C-alpha cells in the first residue's frame, strides 16, 4: 500500500510530512532510504501527524531525523505542521494546539502569512539537556577536535549548545559540529549552533543538527541562540536570526517566559511513496 506524503520546507530546512490514525513502524533503515536525496524523497526530518491524544488539541506529531532516530522537538517542523493544518485559505482558526511527546505547542498564522509558534519555556540547567559537567556557571568550556571551545547550553525540548563566533561564514562547523554533537558531555548528543552577533537585535547562525548534519535552518536552534545571547547580555528581547536559508524572528521576554518563533513555512509538492520502495 503506497503512503501519501507532503514535501515542505521552512527556510530550506526540509521535511516529508505523513499522516494516519497511528504511526506505522518506521525502522531507521527505512527512514534513511526515504531521506536519501538521490534515491529517496530527500529531507532533514520526517514528520508524522496523527489524531490528537486529547480532544482539546488539533493534532499529535512525531519527529524522525534523517538518520532514522526519533527526536523530541523541531521548531521549523512545528511551523510546517501548523501551515498544513491551516491550508492556503485565509479562513483559518486563530490558534492551533499541537501535541508532541513532551507537551503542547500553540501556533497561529500571522496577518502577513507567516507562521508563529510558541516553543515553550527554555531550560538552561545542564540536567535538562542532559549536559554532564563539573562547572557551575556558564559559559562552559571543554575540548573537542583538539580545540578549546566555550559555549552555553539551552534545552528547547531538545538539547542545544551555542558557541559565540566572530565570523559564522567561516566557523569550523564541519569539524566542531560533529565532534561536539557526539561529545561525551552530551549523553543524548546535541545540536550545535555557531552564532555571530551583528547587533543586539540581529545574529547570524549556522547549526549542525543532531542526526542530520548542517542544515539550511533550525528553528529550535534559532530559539536557543537568541536565549543564549540574551543571557550573555548581548541581545535584546526581539532578534532576527539569519540562517543560510533565510531569516526567522525570535521573541523572548527573559527567564520564565515562553519563546516565540516566527517565519515562513512552504508546501513544495505532494506525492505517493511507491509500494516497492
């Protein structure tokens, strides 16, 4: 039986979205075949949508990385799901309540057609990621790929380390990204952000995503960078995050507040996964 899907992207961070009453058993090898950009559909993450587990909500979703592993959260993926729920019509409901494995996010379509999602309250305690350290205050320091590195940690429901760099375009993402992603201090691995501060309201960011590699954009990574920058005293409450795929807006009022992520979410095409794939 063939499986219908929708291909979407948010600033080049691309997804295959599937839906059904319950998620089929997707083994890691099958997802890796689908994610292959030459012989499969090609994507950074697979998003699975099913009926909500609570009648108060609109949908339940799961996230699988290109390597086949299931992960906790995906900001750009959540925005794509909200866009799919809203459709192309301007007649959509004010707020979409979307369940995932660790809670519920609220999403809405803005007047200019962008998708805004409340990503929850960030956590910076090392245990929240988890992050194993004997250091008591941020920024934290360690050695990776033969280099001394300094970073802050933020959980957006998934683990992030954010490094401050002078030049994001020339940051050593290819070496430090995978070395830190799988560093022993991150037992569940981590997403690694390389942040250049352009002003107190604008940063440039590249993200090496856990289980994927460097992507064109990372929504939770943008939120984590804005949080880390604000806690370091470098950023204000509203920040434009320029990623390789384009810009998103992050709004955070500080500790104890929810982070809001706003940007585009685009439907590319629909298709059917072949029976004999």
